[in-house]
């Protein structure tokens, strides 16, 4: 076989963009053998040549629970394995699907597990409830994508529990009001990424519909997934919050100018958790809180440290228009500790804002770096301490003596002045 330069008839890329796209897909297949993936999951295979220039291809198996049609429509529905609980295919439903919702419900009524990708693209349907029996999707190469469906108002896959795909994309559905995937709790990388030792899972969820929201249960499930990158989550958290199956959800404040009534035993807080001079004496009751669906707002207290949220793991401030954490005008506050905090999700500028507290937070950049480096709050989400970025604080710290030395120097200066005043 000759080199690519010998194939002058292809004249890439301008004259044959479609062939170029095919070659890109084939190269991708050669990097990851989807044939072996399906063979290991689905049994017998039949290899079919699809391109003359290659010796190995990515082809699906020919067995009783294999759907070779890929795109589902009136032409291919006859070969769909509708009696199987597990099917193997890269399943696509798009704008060329001429089937009714009832026909799809009948086709999928027994299907619980999909081995392969799922792509719903530009369909006519108002939901994906015809896939309500589906419990798991396990991708080889492609992803889990529900995109640009102009009439879709919700997903509605209420039994979906597990997605083993590195990319989960739900976007461009202009009428989507909610997700309705309350049981989706587990995710892991696709087989392709596992083979390459890549463990990250990326979730992109958005809607152009005003009022689109994610329930507190769904948000809790997303944010609890290991190695997840919640790259984009649009909308807000649906009101009211839903009581979890274990633990206790408590309502916080509606406005930041009213203190929260702090209760015992809360594991989830819904709303704006406001701590001020009127309720600061009860902050130790917050030691059981694991997640805040809203914001943490601490203002005008006599606190010297924030150490009462030792079990806090997550803050989701979607749709609130405030930073996830605001700490301001606390004249004695010089330290904080969030030992279990794993993730902050915000859809506004600066996820963390500290203003007008003690100078400790400005002189020692470790406080800012905790949020930026350890929690990954960078870019437009980067924290702000008295209007300064972590980069600025580090730069300033490097141009002055070590802070402890500076404090000792201040003490020495004070003692000298006192001694001089006594002599005089």
C-alpha cells in the first residue's frame, strides 16, 4: 500500500471533505478497536469491508440482539431486536425518523441496557420517554448526546441509572424545561477512554428555554459523580427543593439581608445560607450540612474562623446571581477550614468573594489558592479577595518579607516606641 501522497485522486481536503471525514473516523477506529469492544460485550461478529484502503474496520456484530441499522426509521424498524433487554448498536434517532412515539415505545418496551452510543439529534419528539425503560448506556467510541431537538421539553428517561460515556451532552433543545432523569447516579468513562487511561467524564447540560431548571436530586447526583467535569450547567435549581431519600433538606433564606433560621440535623440547605450577627451563635448546628443548593453568605459577624462546616462537600449556586461564597465585613475573621469541600458550581462571575475581613487573607495567598488550585475555581470563576486575584496576591507576597517576619517586625516596632515613650 502506498503513502497518502500517492493518492492524488483524493486531493484533500478541499475537494473531498466527506472522504476526509470518513478517514478521520477510520483513524479514530484504528486508535480504539470498537470491533473488539462490541465483540467482548455482544458475542458473535461479522466483519464487513467498508473502505478499500484499510484492512481493519469498526463493524457491529450480527446476532439476535444486534441492531445493524443504527438510525431508527420505518425502513430499519423491522430488524430492531425489540424482545431483547440488552441491545448492541450505536443508536441514532434523528430528523429522518418517520416513526411515531407509540411505535418507539413498543420498540423499546423491553430494552434496559444499550451497548453503544445514544444520539438523539433534531428529532420531532417532545421527550425521550419512549426510552423510559432504559437503565444503562455503555459507549465504545461515540457519546451520549441529546441535542437540537426543537420540540423536546424534557428527557423523561426516568429509569436511567448509569451512563458509561466520557461525554454527556444535552444542549440546544430550545423548548427544554426540565430533565426528569431523577435516578441517574453513576457515570464512568467510555471504553475508548478507559483504554487510554483517561478517567474524566464531561457533562454539558443547557437549554435556551427561560426557566429551565435542574432538581436538587438531579444536581446532587451530578455533583457526586467521581471525576466529573461539570463543564456547563445552565439554568437554575428547581424550586422547591426535594427531600432526599436519606438526610434532611432545610430551607435557608430567600434574601441575603435576612438571617437563616438554623436548624439541627440538616444535611442539605436550599436557598441562601445567610450568617450574620443575629444567628452566628447557632453556627455549630451547621456541622451536619453536606451540600448547599444556593449560596453561603457570611456578613458582619464576630467570627474569628469558619470551622463549623467541616462536612460541607458541595455548593451549587446555579441561577442565584450571587457568588457561591461571599464573606464580607467580618473584622475579626482571619481563618477558614473546609476540609471536605470538593466542588463549587456557579454560573456567575467569581465563585468566591472575600471582602473587608482581616488582612490575613490578603497577606497570605494560601487562602485564595485553596479555591483556585485545590477546587479548580479558575478562569471567570476565579476567587476574589478584596478585589484581587490569586495571581496578584502571590505576586505581592513575593515582593515583601515573609508575613510572620513582618508581624514580628511590627511587634518589635511597637515595643520600641513604648520604651522610647517611657524614657521621654
